């Protein structure tokens, strides 16, 4: 079977299982031209498919009484008929079975559900793999916990072509049996075996439903052990449509050319299978689409859902734009941004009018009398070499008594963003800069991001500083907060700082360093970096001794062709001492500011909390480790970190096992979130699990995070520079919620961008080989972690023969992507090179 075109696509996928025959494979029923569908829907009044939503009053009353439950809907990207919301008690997620039960809610929506009678709850066999379906299908680790984003995402073909899948780290919930999911095996020297190539089956709407072999519904479920039941529910109301209602995908003609619908509508088939198929008016489509539909078979479009009636399997939509050819970087990128609701439009003239108009801008004279003048101090930035938005700078002055005066100096963005202005409103709405592989979608206009606010060297800058007197052991003797003016003497990269740390006694030639202002010397900067490094090591040692946790995650970076923009290669980045140096002082500043604003405004502080792991998933992991004979201690964040640190040796096999277990430990972890202190009554909920501290916030990146701008305003009020912002706790909590939503969207977009470039690199470069380690063994499959890239893959036993060496190749014909992973039995050579530690980025990686 030949497929002439293949699409690089990074949205989740899945073949429907266990879906009622009323609902088609995509949750939208049979094709419009299907005879059965036609006969049912044309005889009198259409029958409702979805329930009418409850009234707001009934929902409010039900939530108060506890008969209804609210939560964010998460749709399984591999079995998209399955959805979940978190259980309020932290136990097993609440299951929502099928598109009808979802009641037109989309992934990420805040929904209200009603529990079904117990006899309709999901029953899980003891050997079931359903534990996995509740995991974070997209990486949900807070940056405070791992310090790196997770780049891998699923890759799939488009339309009816085979799916070519490179798994995300946690996309491990695809069906276990793997039946019907393979292509013909290929022979090329050694046997190359294709795995997990799934037929989408969207067109086979009348196909009988396949019951998931791991779950069933029992009319007498009460005789089963309680833990084998999973509470099930249906959506009765959508509190907030957080999904953008935009999707990328492809246009198709309707099947029945004789129907009236055929003359009015085309069918939009979203790439994300969690989104329904959509009727779009033909008047929105290209003029020659009806006569030449094949010309548009590989054209990517954006469609927005406008309505979804109770009696329709299909949503109604409006075709917004033709993006271009699928698989190309810019069309795919624009599609990703649109789907996740990222505003990448140019800033309006109204917003730009809020910026300083007389350029070049200079600091007004009155600011010098209001601020502490630090322009003569040796202050410098340490950032990725490609960074242009420099939020933070560091200083370290040796004192006569052997202690140090250490400063963290943060761009005073709030000075340039007047509260209530058009600029403030658009920054609040964007909430974060979005970092793609090839570019940045900024939160603020570039004049601020890259010039006026950015702490570029040898120019006077307005800053907000935290300055401590610290002992060499990192003990805080004194602390000062205030507005300052600095003049950075140089812009160091992480590589520059690392070379200084690794050469403490060697004088580094000036040609190996960036330009340094004449008021300061290379030796002075070198000495300051070494002193900061010494204190940072002590701070880090004490932090982990006090019970902090870090789960290092892997990250890819790319080298791009300057002319074409295509990836030429990818590399992994070891998280080194220079990164750790910056991390420790950013953490210290964020914690100090959190305590300062909470003391001043106990009801109106914008803080950041990290809830403990999900109880049910953590218990499953504890049980797994016990069965495997792994003496892991999950009693606290610090205990877990100690187990991971001390259990394994430093040989390659041990490091590989640690990599696998770290990956598994990250699954129960929840997201860290912003919140208003007045919105939570229990101070115990303020805690940050991974950092193991009572109070934490974000202060150090106001150029790229609006939450930090809000924190700057609170700190200014706490220090008497301004009045307290006129905002009630409920209003501040809404701002916090919006920052959380946009931060999550930004993270997803970054992951998808990384996945897109990785897919294109594999397509251009050919197969990539990596050793892998088995993560888990199921009934008819086993999971592996591809160590070099951090990719998790499921291998189906019914398509392979076990050899000492098995090469797994994902391969589709013609222009399809290829990916290969060499799997070796434990104990063979080269399981993991200690240098193959991933983690880098095109912007500052703040490890907080």
C-alpha cells in the first residue's frame, strides 16, 4: 500500500477502542453520507446525542453539596475515547468513558461531572495496564523539580497514512496488545521491525467497537475488591472552555455526493484526534476544492469550532486560514501556536505608544536619587550564548571579614509597564514569552525585551536587587531589598563561566572571553565567579540536606542551517556547575522575596506552590519498586532524592537504571502553580514539595513571565515605593490561574516545537541509533527508554523475535520519517555514556 505524502505531525493520536457504535472513531459518529446516519437523522426531529447542560444554579448547588465534582479534563491522547479528571481526594482519577460522556468538552476544559451509579464504574483487571492511563500524558513536571523541559512528542502520519510514532516521555498509555498496529517487517542485514504503526480508522465509522481487554463493566461489581473499581462520571457542565477551540488539520469532501450537506459543507479532519471532526462551509474553502480536492490533500488548514449542537456528532466550524504544506517548519509552527492560543500577532500601535518615544532612552535624573547606585560594582550576566532577554545579573564582593556581599539584580520591568495601561493588559493576557526552537514569541515588545529592560553590558539599567551578606558556607547574615541602577560589565555565557570554574588558577586569555568594561578586569570577574561558585555549592549541599528533590529530565537543542532554518544536528547538554551557580542564587532570591511579600501582605501575596505527588500513582510506584526489590523511600521529597542519589553506582548500567527510575518517579508529580495567599486558608498548602520550603514565588524573570511583574509590584509596595495594588484576593487568584494556563500552554508549545525539529532532523538525516533500557514488562509488550534522547517506546512482542540484539525501526514508505533504537540486554557494553546528559535551551534555563 503506497502513500505518496507523509506529514510530520506532533499531536497525540490513537485508535478508538470501546467506543459505542453510536459514536464514530473520532467521537463524531458516522460519516454524514452514511445511509444509516441519514435514515436516522432525516425522519422527523433529530435525536439528541449529548445531554443538555445543567443550569448554573444547579451546578453551583451541586458543587456545594458535593454531588458534583469539578476538574480539568484530560483526554488520553492514545485512547481518545478515554478521559479523566483528577480526584479531589488525590486518589485514582475519575474516569469518563466515551465522547458522549464528555458532552462536547475538549482537552483542558474546566468541567463539572456527575458520578455514575456504582454498577457503571470502570472495573480494572488485576493484570491491567490501566495504571498507566492516569499518568501525565504530556509532561507535567514543574521546572522547579526538573529544571528542563521535555522535548519529545508523538509523531504521526496524516490522513490515512500509517502513524510514525516517536513517543513522548509519558505517552505510555497506548493499547498493550498491539494487534493490527504493524507494517510488514523489513530485512536489511539484521531484521528491522516496525512497531506501533497504527491505522487511524477515521473513515471506518461503522466498524464495530472493540472492547478494551483490560477493562469491563460488571452489573455486579460490588463483589469485586474495592481497589479494582474506578469511579466513572459524565460531564454535565463546562465551567470554562480553556481549550482554544482551534485546530489544525485537513479538508475532505463528504462521502455522500448526493446529499444536501455535500453542497454546503466540507469535512475538516483535525490532526489532534481529541478534537471532533468539523463541518465547514464550502464558501470558506478554496474555490477549486470541490473539483480538485486532491490538490489540497497535504495542505494544512486552521479551523475554529463555532458551535456543537446536542443532536450532532460533528461540530460546526469556520475555516480560518490555509497554513501551507504539512511537514514544513513555519506552517506547522503557526498551527501549534494557534491550537494553544498563543498570541503571536504584532503589538498594536496603542501598545507601542506606551513605550518610551524619545530614543535613545536614558534613565531620568530623578531615578538616581530614588535608587541605590551600583554602577561601579562588578556585576555581570550569565546566560545561554544565544539569549537576548537578559533578566538577571549577579555580583559578589569580598568583605574584609572573609564574608561576601552577593547580589541578585533583576530587570525592573514594572517601571516600563504602567499598571492598567494597554501594554500592561496585553502582557497580562500573554502572561509568558513562548520559546520555540527557531524563535521567541515575546510577552513584551522587543524594545523592552531586548533593549530597555535587558541587562545588556556596559549600559545603565534599572533593576530590583536582593543583596545578602553571606558566609563562605552560605549562611545569611544580612539581607537587603531595593530598587537599584546597575551597569553590567560583561555578558558571560554558561560556557564562559564554566571555563572559569574549571580553571580556578589559570588566567583565561581575554580573547576567550567577551568584552569587559575597562573599569573592571578579567581577573576580577573570574574571582567573582569562583566565589559565587563556592557559595553556590554550599547552598546546594544544604538545600538537598534539608530535603529538596530534583528529577533531572532530558532536553535536546539543535543547530540550524542559517539559510534554510532546517535542523542540521541535535545535541545533548550536560547540566553543569555554571548552571547550578545561577540556579542557587535565583532560588535564594525567589524564596527571600516570597517571605518578604507574604509578611507584608498575608492575604494578597502571589506565591507558587507545588502539591505533593498524586497518592494513587505514588502508591502504584511504591508497589512496583517493592516488587522489583528496589529499596526506595518515598516518604518525602528529600527521602526520594536520597534514594535516587545513593542507590545506584556510577557505572553505565547503574546510570541507565537510574535514568529509567527517575523517569518513572516523575509520573506521580503534579504541576507547580501560582496562587494568591488569601485564596488558600491552610498554610500547609502553600508548601513547595520539590524544594521542600514553606514559601516560594517567581521574581527573577519579569521579562518573560507576567507573574514576576506582579510580584515586583507587590515587593515595591512592601518596601514603600508605591501603594498596594488595588486587587482583591479573588481577582489576584484569577490572574494566577491565567498565568498557570498560559504557562502550561507555553510549555506544551515548546515541547511540540522541539518534537517538530527532531522529526525533521530524523527525516533529513536518516535513522538515529541509541541504546535503550527496558522500563516495564506487560502481557504482550514491553516499554523501553531510549537513553540518548529520553524517548519512551512500547515494543509489541507479537511483531518481534527476541534476539540478544533487536533493532527496532519505525519506518514508513517514501518520505516517511525513520527512527531506530538498538536495544541491548542489561550488562552489554555502552548502555549509557555518562556524558550523554540532556538539557539545554535557546533561552535562559532558570532552574527554579
